[in-house]
């Protein structure tokens, strides 16, 4: 609000709403106009002057007043859209109503009895006339639909959210209902070549409306987690349907605004400290709207199993439809370069500390990139057909490495690994990884000269060896990625080769193998990696061959692994701790760059997949936000290795022994044992004959050696592709809304409401 008097008047109106014993008539415009017609009501003021307790009090004690307030606010938005907001006063009313509805809607959603309110026709004076004057069946239009259509219209309202094409001086303003909004797309990019001039006020108005739209979509946060793929969000469903005539230009505007955004701007140092950036807020709201609408599709494009269902999936989602049909090379290139530029922004290094703006919405970017790959296979193939995919790989590895020891960022770890698993299912990804890695990225990793494949192996090794225990469910995915790319890796560095052998050394210790029923899978994955490289890329991988020879005892111990009850019990009693051993290795115990696992960093907002939630604390003021964890549903990622005494807890020790014997007999050791049988005597002879103490000559010998005709017949390459299912779809929904919840704290739209999709923990 402009001054203290205006705030006082607004506050009095709120108090009247809560204290009046009789319902206020909808026709009493003098009363209702107090909430939006006097002057500008800043968003922060709305949240301060309309406390949560009073909204709930009105909801419980004066429900008709709350219903009328919502109806009247929507009515004013519809009127604003109908009139195209010709005056500054009309625009201010629209903004005030937008902010008020953004404040109130979460308290409508949190109450199950109120949740259907906006989807019913609300009786009231003038509803037919004002809300749906042109509708054939006026009373059939629910309040939610009127609100969503009004928001869509207002997002393309000349001189309010878009630049009018009419020349100044003309008597009549452009009518929002008659314009072709495809001519008013907000930014050049996909399907639109013109770049409209930046307008600070238009950006702010768009941001306000998108914030309200996101609040409408957030009804999903007030429903408990469910793996039911047929559950559709009615707000998203309607907004992305053919009922919304602005669906295409709005989708295009959101995509283009995000992908065209350059936080560095003209490159002036500290430019973000000197100039306000209205576009950044718009970009953040745009990407959150995009991921919320794209999540809505019940059946994902990559899930053949779900597509086979005959059950109806509801109306088509136009946003998903438009995304899946993008095919022009220039459009695909624009999207990929835009996403890669933003993902790489936090990695930008300058000589002047903090001289460039660092974006904070990288998790939303990862979700959006995932959606593009999932719904548009042409985009996925475009990403993989050139080395541009590495511009996405490097920042993902950076984020994974940075988050590995922070338990509050398990969600970030999962989305990053999911993306890499999806990419690794395509041959071209493995081929591209052979490109030399020459970047200087701020990561605490050992110095090496090698390829992007080496970088991936080194980072994955760090995640496994120095991440926190709650990452153990990801070990299978991490090793599956390495298995998928291994047949195409032409030359691993010595650093990466040693890391791979160290993982086998740790995972093959008897105490770890016997501690859980599926731990042996990790050994099978690693053996498959070695076999793929030996059989298909032997010539250039002398570093790995040398590492295998040096660690040959590990393979011999695996081949001779005891499987009797006494040995199993002895191994478990010797070492009963979770995780993998860092002391059994002959490598340095500290490991380069390793960090101990730590709790969430204080003073930050992170998303988390906490398994055991603590008590919730909901401050009502943004100045007391502190640090939050969003505790997401973890039913999909229950750690199968949690029972470290699995065999000992069994009633039948003979059953455990038989299971060990079963998988031990299937260990794919033949290729490696044959390699050792042929090369070890030759290497030992060279060392004895020449008295070698320098490994360079041995590497030279291995580099020029061959095993053609000496190895078993090459096995077929097996690629394990990501398969979508109801569980992962539910996880993505929960993770996405957890991120949106945490990122919208100024004002804290959902902060003190009864969220049910996940739990909130204050730390």
C-alpha cells in the first residue's frame, strides 16, 4: 500500500469481514471495493494484513463472507479482462485482486470441505451478467474456470502485460478478446522471430498473474501422495485444454522467456547489483508454471506399460502436446542452448568474486530438461547427436558432487541421476563421453587428464564413497549408468580406472556382500563394466587392464568366496556397519576431495527426501523462515540394504547359504580370469627380466598387446533403459511441488498451510 492510512483502511476491512455476524451482500460494492479499489496493495502487505488465523476464522465462522470475497475478486478479474484494463485504476484493481486471491486460495485448498468450492457455480447477484455474459449456459461455468480464463486473457492484455500494436492517439484500445495473442508472444524463440522490447511493468504484471496461476495449480499439495496415475489436477486439466484459447501463445511465451534468459546480461561485472532484473522473477515463475503443467500428463511418453492401459486418461494436455511436436532444428537448438546456458550459470568462474549473477532455479531446470527428453524424442535425439549433450552433463555432475554430502538435497541427487540414466540408455551418449574434458569447473575432485567419461566415473566414485548413507538406493542406478556407457569408452584414464577397481574392492568384501540380499548386484554391475570394456574397447583401455592386473587378488577372492554358514556369520560379526568400506582399500584412506556427510546447511532452502520427519514448525512471517526441509515421500526408494544383518536374522542359515551359492555361481568372471591368465605371466616376466620399477613400460606393453582369439566369445551388449512407472511419476510430482514450495518464500504462499503431499521440517 502507498501509506499507513491505506494499510489501516485495508486492515479495517479485513477485521470487518471476520467480525460481522451477518453475511455481507454481494451487491455491497462499497464494502468489497475496500479490498482492491482504493490503491496499490503490495503483496507483502496483503500477507501481513491478512493473517492465516483470520482467514481460517472467516472460513469456519463466516463461510458466506469468504465465498463472496472469492467470488467478487474473481468477478473483478473477469471484468478487467473484458474491458482490457483501459485505465490505471482498472489495472491496479486487477493486481490487488490477484494478490488477494494468491493469499486466500491455499486456505481454500487445505480444507477438504472447501476444495470443491471453486468448481461449483456460486449463486450471487450479477454472476451471470459479469462472469459469463457470452456463455451459452452461463450457470454451468464453475468459478474456477472463470478465474483461469480471466488469468489467460489478462496475460495477453495490451498495455498491461503486452505491448499494444495500436499506435498512440487512437481512440479505442485493443480488445483482449479479439486480438490474436499469437502475435503477442512475450519473447523471440520457438516459432516466433520478433523480440518485443523489455517492459519492466509488463514483466511484473505477468509475474503476479503467473504466481496466482501457480497457486491455483497447487491444490495438488493438499492431497496425500498417491501412485494412482489417473488422478488429474482439475485446475491444470482445464487450463491446458482447448477451452483456453491462449494455450499455444502462452506455452510458447513461457518456453521462450526461460530459454532466452541470460542472467549475465551484457557481461558487466556486478551488473546484477547495480540494476534490478524484472526478467529473473518472470523466468522463475514461468519455469514453475511449465513444470507444473507438464507434470499433469498421467501417461508419460516413455512408458509403454502405462500407455497400454485402456482406461481413459482425461482431456488432452495441450502443453504436453505442443512440447512433443517441437521439431525444427533451430527451435530444438534454441531450447538446448538456453537450458544449457542456465544450467552452467553457477559454474561460471570469474576473477572478480560474485561479479556475475548466480541463478537459484537449477532444480526446476533439471525437471524441465527431463520433461523435454521424456515427451519429445526428437529433442532427446537432437541432444545426443552432437557434443552439446556434454554442456548438460557437466553441470549435472557438478550439482551431484556438490549435493552428495548434504542430506537435505537427496531430491536433487535423484533427478540428476534419473536424467543421466535416461541419457545413458542411448548409444550416442556413451560415444560423446569420449570427448576430452578441458573445462575448469569448481569441483573438489582429483586432477586428471582425460575425457568426460573419466569425469563421470570420478564423480560417481565420490558419491558412493563420501556421500551420506541415504544415497545407497541410488548405487544401482549409478552403476547401471556406467554399465550402459562402458561398451563405448575408448580410453579410461588411470585415475578413473583405479576408482572403478576401488569400488569393486569395497563392494566385494564378504561383510558387505552378505549384509543384504541385493548387495551382490553391485558386484555384478562392475564385472559387467570390465567385461564390456575388455571385449569391445580393449585396445585403448590399457590403464584399466593394468588396474585389473594390480588388483587381481580381488577377483581371485571373489572366485573363492566362502558360502558356508560359519564363514558368513564370521564375516558379518567382523564388520557390522553400513555403507562401503574406505579402509579396506590400498588407496589413501582419506580419498581425494572426500567430505563427510553433513546435515542440511543452515540458512538455506533445500528439498529433501527425509525418511524420518521431525516436528513441523510454521512461522507466520517470512522474516522467521529459517531453514526448511521438504520431506518428500520415499516409498519408491526404500533402501533394500537397510538390514545389515540380513543373513543372521534369517531363521534358516541354510537358506542364506544356498542363495549365496546361487549368485556366486553366476558371477561373470570368465573373461577377466582369462585376461589374467594370459597377461599376468607376461607382465611378471617383463618385470623380472628388466628389473622394472616404473609402470610406464608395463603400460606401453599393454597398450600394444592384444587378446584377439584368446578371450571368450564376446557377450551381447545389454543396455538397461529407464522405464517410467506410477511410482516414479508420483515421486516427480512430490519432488516438483516440494521445490516450488521452497522457492516461493517471498511471500511465503503456502508456508503456514496444511500441506499433505509432503511434510515440512524446520531445522
